[in-house]
């Protein structure tokens, strides 16, 4: 049974989400502020966190970063009334995996939670059947979910790893935005695809010259073969 933590200062929303999640069969716990959320994260892990950005005691983006550090394997879904594009980008760069603006439909939230947990589970849909993918000096170990180089491991967030593995499985080939969103996030993805661009930017920043990801305008991305191949 997946454990879902709700970080929300609105009593009505907190109660409503807690009841919905328990009715869906999840273990759910409601934290009314950032301090309670951090204490909960230190106490035991969670598979998914629903995080409101407008909390009374801590900046939501900072809390997102701290939760990502304490719960590296959890899915972080931001729920907020902020709709600006830069807010979306900052949330994703702070460690969020998904972003849903208020007011939201419970059916949509349920679908996203189920999709994220399905992909995060050991039996979830992966990026390919191979156990390891070699890309130049980079070794992508799908079974261990590790990205290795001759000088050590590159720490990638779950969706960053999935995206790299998906692109590496089709090295040299153009992959559309729609296929990447379907394969890395979910075929029933409801939101904007800005999250894809943020994750590609993160891969470029973390992997540097080890990978070349070409942007194909109005189409998608292509992972270029390593030099000499």
C-alpha cells in the first residue's frame, strides 16, 4: 500500500484529500505546515508527496528542495494556485515531478497519482528490456537505476533517469515530445509539456559533455551517438 503525504495548510482541502486517498486504498497523512512535513520525512519514507507552495512557515520552493533531499525516491506533486510559467519552472527545478494548479478536479489528481505510483513501482513500465545501456563513457544501469561514469556516479532524479534511459534506447533517432511524455510520464498525462524541457535541461547540466541532446524544434529531442560511433 503506497504512502502519500499531504502538505497543505487549508483544513478543508487537507481533510478532503486525506479522505479521498484513504478511499482509494492509500495510506495518507496530512501535514499542515512545512515543519510537520520535514519531521514526517525524517521519521519514515513516503512514495508520493502532495505539496502546497503557499505554506505559513516556509517557502514552498525551499521545502520542495528539502523534501527532495530527504525523500530522493519519492514522487513530489506540487498543488498550488500559482499559474505563472516561471512558478512551474521553479517548482520543477526545485525537485517536483509534477505540477497541478488549483482548483483541480479530483479525478485528474487521482489519475496522476495512480500514473506516478505505477511508473515508480518495481513492476512499472520501464524504458526498455536491456539491463544496461552503454553510451560512450556513460553506463546506464536500468536494473539498479544508476548512471555511472569512470569517475563516479551521476545523481539523477527518478524522472531524469527515466528520460535519459528512454533517449538512450533510441540513440541517434528523433523522439517526439508526445512519445517522451507518454513513455517517461504517462500516456494519460494531462498537463503542459514544459516539464519535459526542464528535465532535458537538467540532464544537460548534470551530464555536461558526456551527452549531446539535440532539440528538434516543433517535434522533440534526439540523443546523439557518442563520438566515434
